C-alpha cells in the first residue's frame, strides 16, 4: 500500500527520509557489517551515534552548557516519579498547573512523595483552555512548578510560559518538543517521550539544569536517580540504542529543514490551514479555546456521532487515517507533528471542506 | 561491507531474517501504509503484534497460565529495584547467590530496601565458577532467592537450578533466556533485557507468577509496580513498540528453528566447538571452570597482551569481530548467542587453531 497520512496522536509519523535511512542501514551501518541494533553500546560506532545525537539536540534546541541532556527509558510516566524523587530537595512541595489528564497523573504521582499545590486548573471546562494566571500565584517554598506545554488530548498549548522567578519550571514537552522555539534557559527541567516528534517509543529525553542533579531522596531507585545517568552520559546501563539512532536521524532532518524556527513556521502554517477550516465551518466546531489552540493537535467535533463516523470513514478512503478523537473529547483529532508533510494537512483541509459541502 | 560475525556480549547479533523482515516492512507494515515505529500503541495492528509476541513467547518457553508476561523498559538494572520493591512482601529479606558483578549490583540495590543474605559467592576466584550448595542453605524467611543464570563477563552458567522449596526463585536471565530449555514453573520470576537473545536494547521481559503481583511496598513508583503493567497487559503507557515488534520476529524465528530445544542443541554444539579448541590448546586457557562453562560466552586468555592484541587484530581481518574480553577477566570472549550462525563459530574455531599453529 502507498504511505498514508497518519494523524495519530502518538506514536506518530516520522519523516520519510528518516525511515528510508534506517531501512538502508538496517543490515550494515556505515560499513560496520552490522545493524545499529546489534552494536555494543560501548563500541566506537555507537559512542559516535549517541554523542552526535546529543550535539545535534543541543544545537537545534540551543541548550545551554549548564544543562545536562539524558537519553532514558520509561516514558513520561516514569518521569512523573523521577521528578519529585529528584527535585523534592528542600520543602518536598511542588506547584502544578493542571491542563489535562497527563498533568493530573504527574501531580498524583508527585503527591505520593510530598505536597502538591494546584495553582490553576482548566478541568472546569474539560481542559479546553490554558488558565490565565494573575499576580504571582506560585508558592515561595515550592521545589518546582510543573506544566504540560501541549495537551495532546484536548488540543491546547501554553501560549506563553509562566513566570516562576527562582523556582525551577518543569515542563512535560512530550507532544510539542522541537515543534517551536523555546528558550531552554527559562526551564529547570524539560522532559519528553520520543514517540511524537523524535523517534520510536522507548526513548525519553530529559534536559535539566545541572544544579538539580545529585540530591535525590534516599528511597530513589538507582535507575530513577538523574545522577546515575548524568555521571555516565546516559551509558550507566544499555540505553535504547536504536531509538537513540533514530532520534539522531530526526535531529539531522530538523537541522536540514532549517532548524526549529523553520519547523515552527511551517507548523503554524499547517495548524493555520486546519483552524481556518474550523473557523469558517458550520459543521465542525473546534474544542479548544482560541488563544490556547495547539499547533500539534487540532481537535474538533461534528454535530452527530453518525456524521463523525462517516467523516472518519471517508477520510480513511483517501489515505487520511487515525483521525478519531480521544474519548475524553470525542469527535476528531488531527495530530500534525513535525513529520506530517504540508501536503497531508492540505489534503485533509480540502477533504474537510468537501465533506462539509456534501453534508450540509 | 559484508555482514561480519559479531561476537559482541550485547547488544549482539540478531538473526539476519529478522533484520531483513524489519527492513522490508520499515515503510509499510503489512499494508497499513506506515512503519511499526509510527503506529499508535492502541491501534489494532499494534495490538495484534504485542498479543502475538506474548503468545509466541508463551509457546516457545512453555510459560504456564498462572504466570504473567510483561514487556517493560529500563533494562535488568531497573529490575534490580523493581524486584525488592514488589517482592519484599513479608520479611523484606532476600537470599542471593553471587556469581558476578551483575548479581552484586542486584544485591546492592535490594539491600537498599531490606535485608540481603549472601548464600554463596564465587568472588574468591574471580567468579570463575558457580558455587556448589550443600544441604538447604536458604533462609526460611526469605521473600525470594536471586540467581543470575548466565554470567556474561565471566563465561559461567548455572549447571542446574537451586532447590528453594516454597521460596520463589528469581532469575536474571538476560544473557541466556531462550538459549536452553528451562522449566518456567520452577521460578517465581524471570527477567531479561532483550539485547542479547531477543531484540534491540530498550525492552525488558519479565515473566512472573501471578501471586507475586499486587503487594508492592508503599513507596514504589507507579511505573515500577508490576501490578500497573500486569493490569493493562503492558499497555499502561506507550511500550517500546518497535522492540516488541522485533522481539516478535525473533520469537517467530526461534519457532521456525524448531523451538528452544533445537536452539539449545545447536548452542551446545557451537559452544562445544570452541571449548574443544581451548581444551586441546597450549595457547588458549579457558577462564571458567569446566562444570560451570557458559553456552553463550566463551572466555579465554592468551599468554601475553601482545598475542591477545595480535589475535584480535587478525580475527578482525577475517570478519570475526568484537572478541575482546571484558576488563575484569581480560583476554578474549566469544559471545555466541542464538543468532550467531554455526558457520561463524566454525570460522572462529578454525581461525583460533590456525593462529595457534602460526604462533607457537
């Protein structure tokens, strides 16, 4: 079958050039006579891969030298525990802004190891917006403030970053890392599962200020202590080598595209095309409030379940797949991560307009 | 370059048919129009992959119904913590047989959460043997007994399993899972990183008796609780999907080879070829004591560093690579996991004999 335009919320599309390179090198990586899957993580060939992956990521994200980059396993869900276990260094207290079920899960896990203060939440309107903060709502004695920069399920995104003063800002960036320019120095810690904008599931990237390393709670399992991995440059144990390799290919692709700024420009255009359709439609209703709209996940509903099912089915026939919305929101969701080509979004926009004209 | 015979201790060779299949399906898995890397872990295509992987593993290992199979992340090193956190249910005490640096690490991590009793150790002779046990040396109040069935670094293997009565036997099988027939019902829990006999690094397989699930210590992070993953059939969060897919391909390959019994027969022949060379040599000295010899890792030394270097270099020229011994033992190590073809071992055996005749 021809390649489809896959609007999955994650794992999701990878750049075709990345897949073709991986395919080409599958049995023989650059003359080594072996696959990257078969390579010792202590070999010179793999050392070069992981070092280059880090350098590329530092380059395209502009990561300052006083930040450490870690290639870990376990997904964002493991970070939900690692963050409090490592960052509850003084008052065992964290401030959370709750913007969806993932930030709720992160807060619930942190609460097991200390105090959690909910600074703001948008649960009152099914997480359809990012709460506005007034004054300085953060606790003075918080060890960190946690946000989820993009909310895959609800199609929202922080339009700006909260001012947290001296308190480290911790961000779950799983669904929008590398999709727009962020000033890394504004954060204490950024974490992201790879499976949306980076590579295959099984790799978790953590970027954290060096000052946050080395004061984990006593009970912290060795593998959940950032220091364990920081001291060994992510080679304390065998890392998810093939995921790191694929991530490196994606970072190279981002650089070739002109870097994150160029990617952001294209992402704004892509999202703009779909929001234009929604804003000029009598059939589709966007579920996220306008200033909080995500660049990655465009969520919308149709008037009836029947129309939704029909729309999904007809889209599928045109190679526009995995558009079903999450059950918490219903309707449809188009996830348009970095690797979704402009053509895919154009085709979807055209399809949606045609479907509306045929069903009004 | 032609494919080499890669004697790496891990990550290590995969069956070429597995790599070719992965290569072939890289851009389009069975007509879905997408790579397995791009597929939602909730999709029907991936559900089928993970279900088939489990069924195949249950089939080839003969896993009883009262055991749960989990596909996790974090490597054996994460299990070093998960095991005590989940199994210290009664007396917070475990018995360990120490047969190398990995079992030492496992014991050290367990000691952070309870009492560890060292039943036996072979550290006195640099772990060159598996200790013999007399009588019943195990603690009556131990929550589990821990062994490492095969010791990659030292080239040793448990020739039989200890009798632990009612106390669950826990085995790190990272370096010899699926290489020989084990009666799973003898164990309480088996764990293994995938990167030797199964697939790419980043997947950890845990097979455990259902009775051991559900009584984790209070402090246990959600992601380190077996119950979390058991309740959701390893889909609590996004699993390392591509590793699971590759594992499935390897399990299929094992079945096609005639199952684990046929693989064991071939492994015994392969190891026999190399031990024959060592036993008839005046140049090479095996480092593991005879009854404890590994079927997976054949470790041996040469009289001088210079000869070792020369041997490694000349082997490399013939496409026999990654034969350097671990620094704790020195010399050379041939890791001959399931995927190492008989031809690779034959070629190495012939090379070693020729090298000896040329250098005596």
